[in-house]
């Protein structure tokens, strides 16, 4: 390990980064201490919630520990750190959207499958009955986009397919639903 020649407060970011890349935990800790407020503020501006900003900042600290050796120094450290923070914030948002969509989809599936109570005479029940008759991928796309209010990109992420494929499934589902609803006398 490299011993720091200067007092931590006098060391530049470049020196701390160099020492941290060489395995100096003290230098890495000082670098985190120096930039944690910046990371937290950037995360908070992005998400607007204290708890989420704290989670993002902690995630960035962990990521930084793994990535510090890859930092090339070609740009400002804070620019690299800012990009890392935004990526962590986006990842958290995507994870939350997936988790919410899965939870909501289960609740809607329970309703569609008849495992949850449905109000008698619900006008939407005829439509959901028709949706239950769709092929799986079309049904899932309709459920996520119309039942859960996700956009095609978010639905694509949940379904692990491309956004264009979600759009195609929605298009095909609309054609089938029109036929199914007409035959049921609903349209």
C-alpha cells in the first residue's frame, strides 16, 4: 500500500484516485468523504426524495469501489461521478418500475383470473373476459399497457422483449379484441 505523502486535506483528487487505484483504503475513504455530498445532491435533484437519494448515494459508493481502477482520468472526476450517479438513479427507477409492474400485474391477474372479488355488472368485466382469451404475449402487453398504465418501453422491459414487439402485440390484440367484442355483442 502507498502511504500518503500529504495530509488528506491537502491531497488533490488525482492523488487520492491514484492512491485508491493502488489499493489505499484511506485514500478511497477520503475520496468518498470529499464527494459524498456532491453525489447525494445530484441524486436528490434527480429523484426528489431523501430516502431514495441516500440509497442512490450508497449504491454509487459501492459502484465506485469496483470502478475506481477503471477510471482513466481523461475527464473531470466529478463528471465521471455524476454519470455514475445518474446511472444508479436510472437503475433504481427501472428496478422500482419492474417491481411495481410485477406486483400490479399479479393483482390484476388475480382479478382477471377470478381470484379477487369483482363487482357484479362491472362493464369492464366483458372486456377483461375478452382479454383473457388473447394469446399470452398479447394479453400481457394489454395488461401492462392498458391495465397498469405502463408505456410501451416499460412494458417491454417487464416482458423482456423489444418495444416494437410490445407495439406489435398491442396492435394484434386490438384487432382480436374488436372481433371478440363484436361477437359478444359488446361493440
